[in-house]
C-alpha cells in the first residue's frame, strides 16, 4: 500500500459534484501530478488530502492510517500554497520555524533545522528579512522550506509555479523536482500546466469536470491516451471524428478514408487521434493534400493542412535550406502520409451528462 | 532650465490652498493662545503664557480634562473589543443580513450627535425610572454613550484589515500543526493588529473631543473638557479657551505621531 491513498474520494456541494470519485495510490517517494483545466476538481482533491475540505464520500489514508476525519493540524502534510501564504509579520526564519514550534521542537534544534532548510533552498543569507522584502521567487522558496522543514509524510503543492515568470518557472521546476527526489518525498502536485506535470511527476492523473480521465506516466498519457480529452489535453493532437469501417479503415466525417492502427474496437463511430509530429509531408501531389498555412518556430515548423476536407496539423523539424519543403507556400498541393500504427482509435466522446 | 507646466503649477497651488484651509484654524488657535489682550484683535499687544496659567488654575478645565481622559479610555477599552468582534463575525461568518448589520453598526456616524445625545438622554431618564438608579451624569452613562462613537470606526478599520489578509496564511498555519486558537492568536490577530491599533486611536480621539453627544449627559462635577469649554464660553470670551484647545490639539497630535510609529496610519485608514 502506498504512503498516500485516496479511496473512492468524492466531494459534492449540494446538487453539483466537484469531485466524482478519485482512487489513487501514491507510493513512498513518488511524485504524482493532478492535471486538468480549472474547475476539474484537482484543487478540491488536494484540499481534501490536506484536510481543508471535508470529503462527502471515500477515505484518505496517510501512511496506512485513515485521516479522513482528522483536522488539518493533526495531519502530517506539508503544503505549498499558490499564493505562498507566508506569515507577513514574521521573518523568513520565523516563518520556517513555525511548524517546528508547533511540534514543540527545542529552540536549539529548531535553529539548526531552520538553517539547514534555508540552505537547502539557498536562502541562508536572508533569514532576518520579512516576506515583503523578498522577490516572488524567494518567497516561493521560503514557502518550500517552511513545508519541508517538518519532514511531512506527504508533500502537497498547489499550483506552486503559477505566480512566477516564465524563466524562473523552469528553474524552480527543476529545483523542486531535485529536492523531492533527494529527500524521497511522497508528493502530490496540482497544476493546469501540462508541461509542468510532464516534466516533474512520476505519474499523472488527468482530471476533467470532477472525474479522473486517466492515470499513468507521461509516456502512457502521451502515447496511449485513453480518450480524446486526454489526447487533446496532454500535448497537441489531431482529433478527427468519423467511423471505423473495417480493420485499419477509418472514414472521416468529411468523407476521406484514412489509414489507422489495428484496434479491437468493433466498427462504429469513433475518433482518430494523430500526433502532429507523426504526420509527414512531401512536396508534390497525390491530389488530396493541400497546404493552408506555415508557421515557422525556429527548430520546428508547423504546417496547417487540409486532407480532402479534413483539417490536419503537422509539426516537422524545420527542413534544411536546400530541402524542397522549404520552398512550399500556402495553397500548394502536398502529399500527406503517416504510419498507420501512429493513428490511434479512441472512443467517441461520451454524451455529456450535465454536471 | 524648463519652466514647470501650467497644469503642475495649478495643481501645486490647489494642494497648497487645501492645506492652508485645513491647517489655518488650528494654527490660529495656537497663535491666539499667546496673545496678551483679552479681546482677540490684530496686531497682538504682546505675547504671554498667562492664559495657560489661567486655564490650569481654573479647576473646571483640569477636572474636565481628567473626566474626558477617563471617558475616552474606558469607551475605547469597551468599544474596540466589541467592534472588533463584530467586524470579525461580519467578515468571516458572513451572516445572513450582514449588510444590514454593518449599516446599523456604522449608524452612529450618520446620526447627528445632538439628536443621538437627546435620544440617549430620554432613554436614560426612562431607564433611571425603571432601574431606580442614576445613569445621566454618571461616568458609566457617559462611557456607554461614547462606546457608540467608537464602534463605527472600529468596525470599519478592522473590517478593512481583515479583508486585506490572505486567508491561505491561516490554512498554512493549520497545515503546519497549529490548532484553531493558535492560528487565530499567531496569524489572524497579527493581521488585524494595525486595524485594531488605528481603531483605538480614532475611538479615543472621537470620544475625547466629543461635545454634542455629551452635552445632556454630563452633570455637576462630572463634565467633559469640551462641555467645560462651552460652559466657560457662556460667560467669557478670552484666549483661555485657545490655550485649552492648544493643549487638546497637541495631545491628539502626539497620540497620532506615537501611533504612526507602530502602524502607518496613512496605509491603514
């Protein structure tokens, strides 16, 4: 059993469901990301683990102990808040010492551990500052140190990077991941940023409208998405509606017949998922493909295509200067192809139940 | 060298005029208090501190000063905790009808002091009849009335400081192992502190310089300083009052300066 277990955890507010049913087993030292658009229930789930939101169904277990009814102060979690939530009237050192003070750690030990924690986040020179005298990145590191210094059984991160600028975000991301791995922390992180989730977490939980869509490693989600939502949310993806007519034969709703991977699914309406980097194009025509727009992004180039009435996106390494692809311009006819095994069939989107 | 634009000059002039308008009466009072002649006129016939000596020697001012100080301190001591509790409940519990309650608590600001004073006087007389004990012209009666002055200020200032705080800090404290009361003591209360200190200051000043509300509630031997000043004015007009007022002004100024060392008044109010 993992050191953090969510067992059929759910939260309803009156008639509306914030979290439908989350089952999750986070192993010792594992980092799991809850990923999804805003309003998907990921933050509510995290807050149920911390004890700020009482669940309406299911259980939370930390280290095998049922803490579903335990108040926040008695749960052994260390949380980093989106707003950092530092105590504005306390110095950096006092902020970090707070959790130790609550645990009645002796003054001498407190000082040693605070200094150690601040060194860990490279803030040892600033311990007498007040939070308002620090930059956003520094405040965020104080929040990290404050949560880590008490050696929590579970480390919780609520959108920890969303208030940082893009450049800093990349750095702090690496830093948090390195710390988490070095200290072997069982971690749950909430984010709406798929890049953040993909680069930091061992496993991801993709949520949408209170429901878990898929749980898996970054590779699982990217290469073997379970449904069109996951395919579209994790990375970019061409999602083409249509019908499976026979094995390997997919009829797009625009009428074009497209090659696809073998699938156990019976013929019927479904969705073809095709990653843009798997679509290749060559100059010259087979009659069906046409180039609509080119977006040059330096190392890569995006080609917006039309395949017999079906819009398609291809992302290729920018061709070298003497490549004939380099001379293409919008309106030109092109030949579009892909490896049939790269085109996965996904169940058509379920009719939306009003949640 | 470039000349400042006409807009800037006009703005500076406007600011200067506003400050002059606000400060001129205060400065005039202080200046008149050291004129030698009894009837105020320019230019002064000479300068003297005799009026201060006179004010000190007339017992009604000294006693009024003590009474005002007592009333203001007690009213602050009673009113600020009450107002703070009310503000906390309004912001945090968000009770049904909280808006109406808030308006009610700010009410004493809107009712003219003389009206409120008269109403209280009549109410006190009725209560005296039922309870068979003195209320008007007692210290308790005065303090109870002045508590009304302190509550609107306290509610407003403490509400503002509570609304300005990040509630996630309270959750962070709980997450770090603090029980609910410890969270309140270590995180919430410090966040409210500037509001509470400013509320004490303003409550004290409101009470200390109040005339209208107290007018009917004071009694022989228990008169507040502003009422004592008004009584004096009925018989004489000389710079003694200016001297008393100057002491009052200086006391308030010192209070504000001292308070400003702990919390920035400009930022809290």
